[in-house]
C-alpha cells in the first residue's frame, strides 16, 4: 500500500536525487515517485510530493504520518525538512 508524503517547503537547490538519497538512507521503503511543485510563491523554495510504499520495519512511521503527525528529518545538520501526509487541494 502506497502513502503520499509532502515536504511542504524546502530549498529549491535540493534536487530530487538528493531527496531520493536521503529517503534511501532512512530505509523507510520503496519510493515510487518524487514530484516537484512550485506552488510556493517564493523563488528559493519548492514543495515536494513523494509516493512511497513503506516496508514492515517502518510501519510505525507510516501510522504516525497517517495520524497527522509531522516528522522532522535532519539531512545536513542543522538543516532539516518536515515530512507530513499529502492532502490534495
């Protein structure tokens, strides 16, 4: 079962490949797709939507996200991103 995640705001210099690498290191599951969105009105930031199939070891993360919790992921200390459940507009 796939879950769609959202990184609501991240520096536009961070590539999809970098995000893929970060999530691969987390070992949460299989990443099906990463989409960039420029809905943010700031030129130096973007929004990312990630479709992922969580593995059994990370089901607690999936449950927390599905319950509305936001997860903070540190990728280059002190830089971090917030990950939440994607809710379409």
